[in-house]
């Protein structure tokens, strides 16, 4: 299901780089500092991490974006449940690199975001390194259950948000 | 005896519950092998090894091909196909987010231009 460029969008590429590592890449038509800003500002993060059309809303968002700082998002879901994501930042290089832990589970990944400027654009690379192969497997398997139809619908709705 | 007829992961996990069968998969991960070779490696009778390979085959983890009197075994495709589907679901999740992030970044760009013009 490759998305072509007709919508003016850049393609998102995902691969399993090793037993323990998942990597996603995407280019944005903006300099790294803007992508960094959208990633580290709660009000902005809320707009894309869980888009409005998903029915989830951010009920709590705390980001202390510096090495050793903690973050915590709590999303309220449509069915009344909520979902928390939390961890801490291990490394923060403004406009270029963020490394953080995902501590919702014992086998959470360490995520590394890098933003590289290329002719005024940004090449974004996000790596998620799991402690074991099994943890990576389980993470991907869980995704398969949660995503498919829901996200296909979302895909159709998203262009109207842009 | 072979008794795993349910498709999908259940069969895979059942097939993987046995140490010999896991060893066979590891071995086939390195290179394909005949049942005779496998039986020798695992110090088993041909019949015993055929049964193990049969379980792995039904789970889609191994495929076999008989040429003459030799049945050659190699890793099956199911596991890889499933993984490809998982990766695609993962990709779609991020694509959804990144398409929305595009919108946010465009807003920031516009705002900077407006602010800069003041």
C-alpha cells in the first residue's frame, strides 16, 4: 500500500532494521527547528500524535524536554478509557536529536529521533530499539490487533485536517 | 502424531513448543537440508524426523520438496508474510501521524512568515 506523491505528501517508510529495532523515515518540507517544535510543544504534539478524528483527546500532557526530564501524556479514548504514555528524556539536542525511554511496560523501547536538514527540508528518522527480539515481536503483534480498520478510516479523514 | 490443523499463529506456537522442532528451524535458517540430514543431526529416526517436519509444514513454518527420493526442507513463508503485515500496520500508524504533523509544520511555517512580515 504505497502512497504516491499525488497528494503532495512524502512517503513514510518503515523497516525492521534488526531483531530489536524498528525504524521509520519521512521527509518534511520545513526546516528541522519547526519539526522539533511540533514534537516538543504540548499543544502542537496533541494535534498530530492523536489527531482529532481518532476520537482520542489529550487530557494530560507534561513534557520536560531536557536530558533527565520526564514526559507523560494521558489520552482519553472515546469509550471512556484512558491510555498513558510516559518515560524520560535521555538526550536532547535542540532541533536535531531526542532520545527517550518508553516506560509503559517493562519491555518498552528506547526511541531515538533524529532530524537532519537537507536543502531546507527535514529528513526525520525515528528508531525504536527494544530490549529483546521478543519484545519487538510483541510490540508489532499488538499493533496489528489495534490498528487496521480504525487507521484506514483515519487515513481518509486526515487530508481534511491539513 | 500430527494434530495441529488450526491455521495461523496457534499452529505456529504449537509447532514451536518442541525443542527439536525449534532446533530444526534454526538449522534450516542456516541452510536447507534433507530429512535424512536432519535426522542425522538430531540423532533421530527418519520416521521421527518426518513427523516433526510434518508439524512444522502444517504450521507453514517449513516447506518441503521431494526430488527423486530426497525430501528437501527449507523455511516457509508464513512467518515472513506475517511480519510484513505487521510492519505495514506500524508504517500506517506513523504515516497517519506524520501526515497530521505535516499540517502542523505548515501552520508553523505560515505563522513565521506572517510574524516576519510585521
